[in-house]
C-alpha cells in the first residue's frame, strides 16, 4: 500500500504547534490521573510544551489495556514530569503522592472509557469510575482541608466527563446544555453520571473546589483503536471489513483532541468553582459519513494498490444494544465565560488524524501485538443467552 509520505510528513511536522496550550498558572504542581490514555497523554504533552510555566506534572495511571507509556515518550526526559503507576482507588498511595509532590490541582481523566466494554463487563466501570472517583475526591478533600489558607483557595479538582451522561437526542432536539437532566443509557454513561454527581456532592457538602467538564466525542492522535476513527483507519489499511453499527445514522458531535485539551486548561485556570462546562465540536456527523470521509482521505493519502476505494470495505453489522441515536453539545457557556471555541474544523482535524496514523504505524503495531485484535465488543448477545 503506497503512502504519499511527503504530504503526510509535512502535516505531521506542522502538528508540533497545535499541541501547545496557553501557559498554565505559574509554578503549578499538577496531578493528572489517566495521563497515559488517549486524551490524558495529549493533555500531558500539551502542558509541557511551549511556554509552559508548570513546576511539576505528576501522572498517576494504572496502565490498563488503554494506558500506553509509549504515548508519553516525548516527555519522559522532562525533569518536571513524574510517572506514577497506581490506581485512583488506592487512598494510601494517593495521600502519599499528594503530600510528597505538594500538589496544587488535580485533573481526573482516569476512567474505563469504552461503551462496548461496559456492555460486556460493567463491573470495572463501577470500580474505577464510581468507587475510584469517590476515593480520589475523598483523599483530595482531606489533603485540601489541611492546606494553608492561600493554597486552599487556589486548589482545584477538575473532573473530565462526557456528554453521554445526558442520554440520547431526537433529530430536532436542541443540543445538551449544562442544565439538561442526566439520562445515561449505557453502563459506561451511568458510571460517569454517578462520578459527576459525586463531584458535585463534594462541592456542596465539603466545599472542595471542583469543576466538571462534559465533552463530546474526541478524535486525534494516540486514540486506542477500539474507537471508531482509529478502528476504521487501521482496518482499512489492513484490507479488513469496516464495521458500521446498525444503519450508520447515529450522530456524534466530533471534537479534535487538542481543542478539548485547550478547553480543559482554560477551565482549570479560569472556570468558576462548582460549575460544569459543556465542550463540543459544533460538528455533528453521522457515523456513516465519518467512515466515508476517512475512506476518501485514505484514497488520496494512501490509495489501495488495486485502485479500488476503501469505501468498498464498509460492512453493516448488528447494532450496539441501547445505541444512543444522537449527541450534540451547546458549548456557549465556555465560549462566553472563558473565550474557548474549537480551532480545528472536522476536515482539518480529520486530515491531521489520518496523517498521524499513517505516520505512526509502529505505535499501531505495538497495540496490535498486545491483547487487542480489533474484535467486535459489546455485541447484542441476548439471543445467545436465551439459547443457553
Ligand atoms: N474519548 C472520548 O471521546 C471522551 C469524550 C468525553 C469525555 N471523555 C472522558 O475523558 C477521560 C479520558 O478518556 P480517554 O478517551 O482518554 O480514555 P482512555 O481509555 O484512552 O484512557 C483512560 C486512562 O485511564 C487509566 N486508568 C483506568 N483506570 C484507572 C484507575 N483505576 N486508576 C488510574 N488510572 C486508570 C488507563 O490506564 C488509561 O491510561 C475519561 O474520563 C472519559 O470518560 C472521553
């Protein structure tokens, strides 16, 4: 499969700038949880790039199947960066680290994050997303309560959450706002909704200075290939079927990951304590359209040797049980209060994403050689169960 590598390389080279964030607060000592995953590793890299004035960035990660130390190779040598292998549910470890590294703020990315896996096996989702978040909050609260006055006032706990807590929209419904009632439909969404409620409760009950962000579907570099975009890119290149759940008309609001990271950093610096901020791409697309666009880009950037379009590999498969039909985010609050809006359009972000996967086949191979073979997860097994 020939790759138009010159084009790809020039796109990847230009990527260095899109990761830089506005400098975070001076001398901040930040604890990031789940920083070896997709969004967390993009955030860690962004925090340490450019004119960052961070004093320390501690990344606590359990390294589940989704956590990949290779995502963070570029920051390993940075003297401000510390990696800690551990679980957000381990209160002894957390207490020790918070004191040892004199943490000023926490950004909680750590989670079980894949809806299909939550259908096959909900328990780890409850363990990490609910119990783990509660333990992280409680350890943070005790640490925060004992800080000197000025440090206590400046402390922040930012919880990264999802738009899936709001449930599913009909085609003509207005997008989710921060006051849309929660209506989670998958075990994943239910566990994230529970964690959001816990974060809220720690603010109202104990005064812990929390901020919650609820974001739409992310895409970009370092995304584990169980999620739609990398799955489609890698299956296409390997001439495998491109699975499309149901009729392919499920709509998601797509946001390039660097834009999400920028929003988190702004919310951490300037967000109002106790508030939630919706973050979205202003970019609703049906899954089938996303797949078609990826195929078209691959046809341009890495055409099949036989000249046939990658679209020919599309295959409709049984739908995800309880598959939410549509998500859409109204992000006017974070735009008005903090001046955030996405920089990447769907086309520019997707172009960069496809280029990144083409240029990082070794990263993809490493994941392939692990224990994930891009098999179908979360399929409806009710017929099988009835037959037992
Ligand atoms: N990916 C999206 O589109 C999206 C959209 C909105 C919100 N979010 C939220 O953003 C966060 C990050 O998502 P992601 O896509 O990067 O997820 P991911 O699955 O790629 O990464 C999760 C990371 O958390 C780590 N982790 C899991 N359990 C842990 C535990 N008990 N203790 C410490 N570390 C643990 C994993 O090792 C991994 O590094 C999640 O909270 C998710 O709910 C994701």
